[in-house]
C-alpha cells in the first residue's frame, strides 16, 4: 500500500474467483466522495458432495448479505469480507496484522468520517469448508482474530458512530459475539425457574433449548437437514467462545493455514 499509486486499491483472497465485471462494479461505488471502503458479494459454493457436504454456511451467509444490504442503505456496513473489497488509498488504514481488514476497516472508516458500503453487483465465489466440523475450526481461528478488534481495536468505543450506526454495531456485532454467554445465561436461568416451580411457559422454553442441543448432537451422525442446521448453529456459536479462549490463552498469530477443502 505504501508503494501504491492508484486512487483505489482492491484486495482479494487467494481462493476467491471474481466475476469479470466485479472490479468495475466495486470501483463505481467510489463515485460517491463519502465512500472510503466498499466490499462485494461472496457466493459460497459447496466443495464436496454427498455425505461429506454437511456445512450449512451458505444459509447463514445469505442472511448476512441481506442484513449487510440494509446496513449499507441506512448508513454503513458493520463488517466486510476479505474475498472482494477495495479502499481509497487516502482512506486505507494500517492496523495490527492480527486484525483482519474485513472487520476492522468498516467501523474505523465510519469513525473517520467515511462511509463503508456493500456492492452486491460486485460478485466473487469461494469454496466452503465441506463439513460443519471444519467450519467450526475455521470460525474458531477467525474469532481469535476478531476478539482483539472487539476488545482493544476500538469497536466498543461509540465515539464517531452516531446513534443509528452505534445501534447496528451493538445489535449485529457485539450481541452476536456475546451469544455463547447469553445462551448459557438463558439455559441456567431457565433451569432455576423450572426448579422454582415457574409457569409451564418456562418448561416449554427449557425443552426447546435442550432439544436444540440434542439435535446438534444427533447431527454428527444423522444427515437430516434440521439436525445439520442445529449442529451448525451450536458449533459456530461455540466457536465464538473458544476463539476468545484461544486468544486469551496464547494470543493470535498474523498468519494461518488454509482451511481444508477451500482451495
């Protein structure tokens, strides 16, 4: 970046394939002088078939892209992705190497007066990790890079956000990363309420929570879609907590091995 001379610099992942017009679509976002960061749309493709193809990341990612589109229309996105994005050379930030650009750039751009936008017409494709267990390992590694950004990279400071963007950071980012603790608290509170003779509603919610955990366990051997979705949700939620533990225990390296099946 220090040697770059262009006004706009684009970035990608080693395993991402861009559509032929993706670069032009991405660059067009910078016609708005307020835009400092733009990311495109990543479409995940299954890297395996049959019994090996258990990962449910595609369903979550479609939801994530829909939310990102709404964020971009309202103000700015709260996170990007590493497969297809660009910045102005003037807005580029040098951050700690363990802090990925996809999460650290958008909110820091907003703090500096720029907009960070989503460009769905700039498309790239990337192979998913074939299995849910592989996705757990990938997200565990990602979260060991995410927690430093959340806790010491400036995300928790509301300065420069504005009310609307601050609420998006709280709901889409901070509460999402807190879901392991929130789930544990909800389960414990539910158990105590049932033991204390609470109304039948709380018995129903306890059964539903336990059913989710049982379904996730069964999803390891039975390939029914509802069980796989439950397993995906439980394991990816757990990865948030395990990634925090990894970072607190031994820190985070700036580099990592590619997830199996994604090349």
